[in-house]
C-alpha cells in the first residue's frame, strides 16, 4: 500500500518558488502518495500560527511527520512554522550564507520579490509576448517577422501550450503553425514558412498518443482516426527531415522540457522570469 505523506509549500509570497523546488525534490522519491498543499502570503505571526496549526492537524490525521518546504524570508515566521513539528526544508538556507560571504554583503529580506512586478520592462515584455502568442496561435497570424520562434506540427502536438509557456516564463514571442492536409500533401515546407526557416522548430508525437488526444476532443471523427494520425505524423516528420528542421517528439516530454530544448537548439539566450 502506498504511504501517504502530507507536504506543505509555505511562503510569505505566492508560494511558486517553494512549490517548484519542492515538486522537483519529491519527484526523486517513489513509493509515496504526497498530498501537497500550498499556503501562500504567510506574512505575519498570526498567519504563521494558523499555518502551523493546519500542518500539525495533517500530521495527526495521517500519523506521520508532515514535510514543509518553506520560502518565508522572515526567520521569526519560520520559527513559528517549525512549532508544527514538521520537517522544515528552508529554500534559502543552503545558499544565503555562501552568497553573503562571496558578495561580502548581508542579504536584504524582500517578501515576494522573486515573482513580484519589480522590473517593469521585463513584465511588459512578458505581457507583450503573451499577446503575441495568442494572436499568432494556430496560424491565425502569419507575419512572423517579430517571432523569436515558430513551432510547426500537426494539430494537437503540443504547440499552443508550449508557446504560452515560452511567452510567460521567458518573454519570447512564440508563434505556431499547424500543418494542414494541404501542407502535408507536399514533402516540402509550406511556402509561407520558407522565409522564417531559421526560426522554425518541429513538434511531433506518437500517432497512438495523438489518436487518444484527438478522441477526447472529437470522438470517433475522421480527424481522430488512428490511420489519419499515422498519416499526418509520418508526412510531418518527412517534411522536417527533408527540410532539416530541428524536431522533438512531445509524447513523453513535459512543456518545460520542450521549451528548454527549443531554447538550446535555436540558441535563444533568455533567462527565466
């Protein structure tokens, strides 16, 4: 029977940092059912006591020591949280001391800075990139002069969510172009894409997985038939191969991994926000 372990991501801000790091850590362990809960904006002693009580109750309910991934910058709040009896994993503790010594400067505790709107230019760039992704989705806008990358592939291969992720997390203007039946009849790039060859990145997918996804969208349609999926994927991959377009299968790959591969392959140097 899988062991249940309650896990709390606690922060004085959004909790995104704690949850991201905590999730990465927990994926390294199997045989557990981690019940995760995010407690955000714990920015005073009363909220810290409420959070500690909530964590303590979970420990009593499941008869195990809860795990807390904590990104609160105020050490006094962290001390209150520790009264819950949970295993406390401080996101900043392993690094702050080393950085203070290296930079010869004590840290300045700023709540919510990692995901706050501190750099207005960067924030504006993300919003602009998101607008671009939405107006250049599924071949709606075909002027790709401003695009940083154009994802190409058959319908439901993962183009749209990857474009949104690239825009939101990297501020990249990402467009996507769906290969239609007319495009797939030829073994060459659609004429409208040729001028943007250096920006193109192909996404493909296992035909059976594509069949499952399309079945959920349009059950028992010609669009979702396995034979259709096989034909379209084969034709798309042939185009990518002949045109030497870099390609990645999204079948077992997360959006984060797809995005990293796109960045590294096309040489797009952009830090994550």
